[in-house]
C-alpha cells in the first residue's frame, strides 16, 4: 500500500492508461510530483462519484467550472441510486424479518411483474389474456385490491379444509369460489385454471407465497381439488 492509500498495481494501471503518468527513475521507481498528487485526488474524487475510468479520462483535464455542471447531473444520478439502495435495504430487512420472498420488490423486476411477463409469453395471443389486459387497464387500483382480497379469502378457506377429501361438497364449493374469483380477472378456461392451480405446487415462488397461510399442504391440496373438479390437463 502506498502513501496515497492505493496499491502499486492501481497506480501502475493509472499510469498505463495515461490517467496518471509517472516519471520513471533510474532505479525503476515511479516518482510523483505535488501536481500529480493533486491530479490523483481528482481521480479518486470522480471515482468515488461512480464515474468509470473511461469517463474520468474524459473529465480529468476539465476545469472546475467546466466540471461543475457535469457533477450536478451526476448528483441526480447518485440520488436515484441512493433511493434504490435504500429500497433494497428495506426489502432485505423485511425478508430477514420473515416476509415471504414472493412479496418482496427488491429485484430489477418484481415477481408480480415476472408472472405478468410469463403470462404474456404463454397466452399473449389468446382472447382470455387480451381480456385480462383490458380489464386491468379499466379497473382502478381499489378494484384490483378488492379482487385480490377476495382470492386471498378463498385461499384462507381452502387452508381450513385440507383435512377433507378432494371430492367433498365443501371442497367442490371452494373450487367454484376460487374459479369465480379468477374469472374477475379474465374469462379463463378450465384448462388454464387447472394450469394455474398446478403452478401453486410446482412453482417455488408460489410455494413461498402460500407460507403465510401456515399450512404446508395448501398448495398441493388446491391443485388436487381443482384437478378433481375442473378436469386434468392431458
């Protein structure tokens, strides 16, 4: 480690790319003047502000006056990054406190958006998916919340009935309530509804979502119940 706090390797790299040329002495050492050290401080300052080496090469010789408007723009970029890091830190704390991963929004694309993308890829050309999109555009956030709450209430009822056989009348009624709750989103065929139920057990993200109901048998039970009453996919 050098007096500047940088490794010799880093200083050699700055020399090699022309960012901080050094005078080579006869004994092989590099010599830096006071002017070089001031230039190095500017390099470190720009690097700390998240500029790349290529950016720094373009900025290093600018005057303070010319540099100031560029740094004003960079301040806005850093402010957004700070907010994003704070959001990720909050989500991480939520996960460490026991919140299911499916409910988190700490990825580039939230899991709910991932499902929307997957659905569009699978069913984007179908009338059911196009109707789903139309209803989502027309419905306000409050109505979507109501529809989601209705679905979660059905899941809660399913969780209370996992001790019953799949062909029990109470289970058949719950399957119908579940089907009606999903039909609020679009006119899904029974085939698509069975596929959705299968993802409850097969997709790890849904498995994590259902953990909040405290019943490990719930995803498999819903899948089997829906298959029993709406028909299996061959």
